[in-house]
C-alpha cells in the first residue's frame, strides 16, 4: 500500500473515532492524459478541507462543492469533470468521480 493511501485510511479511521463527517472521493475513470489516475482517493471534511490528491484546481473545486452537498444530506453522486478542448486538441479530457452518500462520522438513521 502506498504511503498516501495509508495516510488516507489513517485519516478516515481518525475521523470516525472523533465522530466527524467526511466524504471519501474516488476517481472512477479518466480519459486522455490527466494528472489524476483511476483509483485515486481523497477525503473531504465538513469544513471543505481536502486531504489527498485527485487532480488540479478545476477538479478540486468541483469535487469540494459536490462533496459538501453530499455531506448536507444529498444522495450519492457520480460526477464528470471535463476540461475544455483546446484548438489543437479536439478530444476532451475528463474524469468520473464517485462521491458516496454515507455520512461516515455519525450514525445515520
């Protein structure tokens, strides 16, 4: 297990022990060249802090926004983040990211 994955799971355990809500973000699929890779994980806490790397600024801001919606009681989300195609490149790079429903820190009834 890589150091960053081990750190992510350690953080998850710590948040659970303290009863803090968080959202585990997972990159499901990437298309073309992206800095994030499928399987990459990050944790978004209820204060909007992101722990882990899932991509650049565009991806991070979109994921934080949706993760906070999920933490406020929304349904699980699968989002697609697309970069605009450049004039030279007709294909668009995209990521699919899963944000699960469960509010991990507290028990949900």
